[in-house]
């Protein structure tokens, strides 16, 4: 069964928005879940965060990074498979003052979904931070999380739009002033999530982050996405993908995504030579 891509839209020079028909995934999706996409019967299975699910469709933010994502951007109008929801959703409950932060494509998708879910819970004050390098890389207004939270902060690292700085620095300023934050959810670049965890640990603020690892089957069979939490091996696909940032073995988590860079480079080169990327 193929799944029709109903919309594609550029978000910036590197990232794009995709909406696809996937009614079985859409009706069961909860914030924190992800999906597995496959472009053709012989294609790789790629995990992707879900921004929103409605009317039998799911929407995602994707970066033109490797062979499959570049092929999708240029030539594909259907997916062979859209599988999910995968992984564990967050606990959707009353927390109080909740921060949701992101600085990279899949993290921005999770930011929107988590804000929307937690804002619907009475007693939550949901604060969203979305950080981009420059104004040129900020996503279109229609997909920013400002519509699904109580308090919104758009930041750019060079100060060219919104507040200047990375969300980590701005959050630390709030904590230094004694402002109460009951929990933080964050996704994006792993080194920054490590830094966030180290910072919030000093303030004793619970911090839940997406530890994105290489996945092969995303069903717990291959072990490729293993991550160590408080010394115990977990699998990001079935035990995560979100974990306590204060308990992650960041050294091993940061090392694993680089394992297949050389093979991905070769695959992308061949795809470009055939005109599919």
C-alpha cells in the first residue's frame, strides 16, 4: 500500500515540510511518537519525528541530508510504507511550568507536537523556545510553535531575528533569576542536549530529551540504536526516544550517529549521479 504525499514545502534552504496520507498512524499518534518511512520496497527505513496528525495525515520536518531525504525532496510523490506510531509518547499530564525547546529540524517538529498536547492540559503553562542560527533559516510562520503554546520565544544565535542567543543560555538566565520551571522537554542537536542536561542538573530541573540514534528496523531487533541510561543499555526505538538527560551516557550517544557517515556519502553521490537526488 503506497501513501500519497499531499504537500511539500520549503522551510529554509536545507529543511522541508512533508505531509502524507497515513490514517492508521494519524489516529493513534501522541506527542513523542515517531514514524518509520520507506520510499520503495528496497529502500532504507528512516525514523522521522511527527509535527502533527490530523484528517488522516501526518506532517513532518525533514532535512536534505542523505540519499533518501534528498531523493524524497526531488522526485518522490509517495511512500511505500509509513509505519507507526513508534516509540513511547510523553506523559501528557499537568506539570505546571513546562519548557519545550529545540534547535534542529526534528526537534522543531517535536516542539510543535509536545506544545500542542501539553497546552490542552489544564494547569500547564507551556513555554516554547525555538532556536535557529540566523533569520534566513527561521521556518515560515505557519509552522512555528507560537500557535500551540502559552508563551513563545523565537531566538537566533546571531540576533538577526527574535531574541539573541541559544535557548540554553536564555533558559539559564531564567533559572539564575529564580524563575520556576517544573520540567523541560527538548530535541535537536545532541551536543546541545548534553549541554542542556549538564546545565539543568545544577538547578535540579527534570529534563527529558530526544536521544536520536541510528535505527535499522526500529522494532528492537537490531540493537543499532542502543543508548546507555544510568549505566543500563536501552534501545531508543522501543525504550525511547526520549530519556532523562541527566542519566544519558553522552559520550557513547554522541559517537554512534557517526558510524555510517562514509557509506551515506557514497550512497548520496551515486543518487546524485542518477539524477534522483
